[in-house]
C-alpha cells in the first residue's frame, strides 16, 4: 500500500489529562485544557481531542480497573472517571471556540447520547472509542447525525467490526474511518500489530483505515511513521505535558516534542516517497546523466581517412558523444579530419 497523498490527520488525544495538570500546577481545569490545546497546536497536530463522559452514565460503580495499577492506583473505573468528569456542554463550547482561534480542530469523544447531542454542533467529526464499537444502538444514533465518524476497533473480532461498519453506513454516515487499535495500556511494541492496517484495507477497500496508538513513545516515533507508511490516513495518540504525572493516560502518552517529531517524520516520508508512478529521469539527474555516462573515445591519434578499428575505441566519460552501444557501427568508418587520442567522438566527425 502506498502512503496517502496527504499527510495523516494527526489527533492529539488530550482526553482528560489536563485535570491532573490543573491539580499539580494549581490552575483551573479550563486553564490547563487550553494549555494542552496550545501545545498540541504548536506541535503540529491536526486536532485536539477531549473525552466527554459522566461517571454515572459510563460505568457501574463496581467496574474494576483494567489499566496498570502501578501507574494509576485507582481501583475502580467509576472512581477514576469521577475524578475527570467535571466539564459540561458550556465548557466544551468554550474549548471548541478556543481551538478554532488556535487553528486546530476540536474533537471530543461522546460516551453517551446526551454528550453526542451536545457535541454535534461543535465537532467536524465524531470519534468513537473502541469501548463502544459493539454498542450498535449508540453507533446508529451518532451515525444518523450525518457527520463523518472515526471508529477505533481495539479488542474487536472481525465479525464485530463488520457489524459496526454495517450499522454506521446503513444509518447514513457519509465517511467512516476505521482505526486499528490495541486496547492495552501501554501496548507492547510486539503487540502493536501494524499489519492489521493492511488487513483492514483488504477487508474494507472502500473505507479509510487509520491507527489509534497506545504504545510508549519511541525515540524516533517509528510506530506512528510506520503506520503512515502502511497507509493510515488518520493517526491518534494520547497527549500529555508531563509523562510522570499520575493517571492512566500520561505515562504512555506522547509529549509535544514527540508529536513534533512525528509531524517532521510524516513530512520527510512524503518528501522521499515522491509522486511519480513510473520511472522518469528527474530534472535533478539530467546533468549527472550527461556527465557520468560514457561515450566512445579514441584510444590513439587517428588521421583523416584512416579506417577505425575496434581497438581504436574505448568507452569513457562524459556521455556527450556517441554512446558505447554504437561501437559496431563506428568500426570501419573514417574521420573527416585528424583527431588526437582521447577525443570524445560525435557523429559529425565521421564520414
């Protein structure tokens, strides 16, 4: 699969990380959220994405944790979500306006029907979490709003992806992007399985395929670069200002400099990938082609009228004369005038 013709749409998944930054820096959550937007925009992300949920709507109070408890010790999902569900529709309206001011798209994942309704006028696309990939009534409800959907498919069987795709498209969604995802925090590199991007392209040739990443940032951001090279048109990764902060989405998230490096990688990949679909001689090669190729050159002094023998010819640079492939034609020919050894022969010098 060739890389997409455009750079990938890069989503900085801010999620609810800003709450932790607000706490340690003693600022308001809104101030922290805007600080995150600023950093994501400066790093070159296409979109700053938040999460909109209320703990009592998303999870039972008895739901156990499924993250690394050594990084985030909160024992239940409810208790963790309750720490980060303070924003309401008015807050996201303010953030959407702020993102517009900063030149970055505002995205926010809804986790319930009310959230979807409130976000509808604010977002250009809906991003749906892997956790709702099998929540078909909810998928149908969001799809009926008529906006593009980015759907993560972590922890899904192919049959479940089929059901989700059919549900969303049948409900009238105009554009569906499936994001390969591994629902493990952090995802081990050996579990990233980016070959699934290629597999999903085969399964759904009429859809765009992207990637939602949960691996630890590697020094060269190779994981995101590889996803792009495999054809991912949308790439998402968690974003933080401090990976040492407690919380389940900081330690595996990318810093602003990681995102900036990924953006630079995408640009470099596009540049070196090129646009030609067939072999051509580039303008940059034409002078080198002329000077570095070989021509037929005299191996000794030859006088006018003297018959040229095979031993009188040798192939040397530059390639401005008669090409070596025509040596057999020159043998037996004569010259119009005396020429010294090492003359680069041209057709005008022959009789």
